[in-house]
């Protein structure tokens, strides 16, 4: 039996936990586990064997399975490639836009994403940790902002990962009381301008706008040139959202998912996906 595992997105301790369990529970003389990775030098897909011995020599748990660029995976039909056709099972840790293809390989999609955008899944592994990381970062900025007075509104533009609207954006903004920025339409700008005016009228010292990378912060400032603002930019990247310390909810989710993944492999189940429904992992 040959099992391949590919990981999309930022490094997550929960993802590493799933890979470690695959190595510990399935690696044997009869079963080989491979990391499916992208070689940035040769521009080719490559398989790297994972076993208990090699696991001990790695410097970090994230080295278990290097993240595969999702865009490259989605653009190419890797599931039909000769390398992956030699495998019996492929485990996708993360969200892929690749349509299901006719292949002899059984494929399992696992809901791993900081954006919580897997259809029909209540949660995704990594979302709760990312949400808490963003909230903690913004609250640390608030602690500093509330202790200083500039005589004008300090506007903190908080940019979080992502290129399209997601639950992460709206939930994070709601948790810290930030205004969500989704574009620069006249209606959107009127709403944001009115928010600034209200802050000035109330003599509030600061406020937060939150947006993803679909907003160009270089040109965004020009739309507020009529205001006397202390303009600040706070960028929160993928690594800050992942990190080595998952929340309790993500730890629980990782434990449930790793058990379900191993069960799928051992039972040699057909192609499908794991979802979180009613706080339980289900196979569809």
C-alpha cells in the first residue's frame, strides 16, 4: 500500500499532528507514506518518503510535509500524473478547487483551512486558531492605542490573509469591533467616511478597519485625504494565523480528524471527504 499526503496553506500544528499519526500508525513493511511536495527549483512534483526514522531527524514538526502551492495544484491535473497514479490513496489536507477526476487512486479531502470555507462543513482545522490569533493581535494594538492621545483619530488598517471575503474576515472584525472593508464603491466609502466622522464627533482616539489582500492599501489612503487622520497599517500574515500553539478547539478537531483519516486508510474506503457536522467528523 502506498499513501500520499499533500498539505495546502500555511503550516499548522494540527496538520502536522495528522501526518505524524499517519506515520506512526500506518508506516510498515507493507505500507509506505509519502509527502507530496512541489520542488520550487525543478518546478516538478516530488514524493518524499515519511517514516518513523526520518521523523526523528526533522528539526521541526512542520518539516513533516511542506506546503504545496494551492494555485499550482489547482492549475494542473496532478491526480492524473504518473507519480500519483502509482499511489493507492491520496490525502488532501486543505481546500482544493480541483474537480473530481476519473482516477484509480482513492482521494480523501480533509477540512483544513484558516478561512472556514469548506462547503457543508461546520468548521475547518486551523480556523479557530487563526481567528484567535487575529483577535489577540488587534487587542494588543488596542492596548497601546488606548494609552496614547494624538488629538486626532488614529486609524488602524488591519490586513489579514485572503484574497476574497471569508468568514474569517467578518468574524474577526465582529470580534474586535472593526469596520469591514470589502471594496471602494461609493456606498462603501460613504459608510466608512460616516464612521470616521462619528469617531471625530465623539472625540474617540482610534478605530479599526479590517480587510483582506483584495484591498490595495497603497491606494486606499487617498480616499480619506479630506480627514486629519493618523494613518496606520497592521499586516497579519499566514504564519501568525497558524503558529505552533493551536486553540483547544483546534486540538480537539485535530484529534478527531486524525482518527478518521487513519480509519479511512485502513478500511480502503472510496474517494470522498471528511466534514464537521454537529461537532462530529463524518465521511461523505
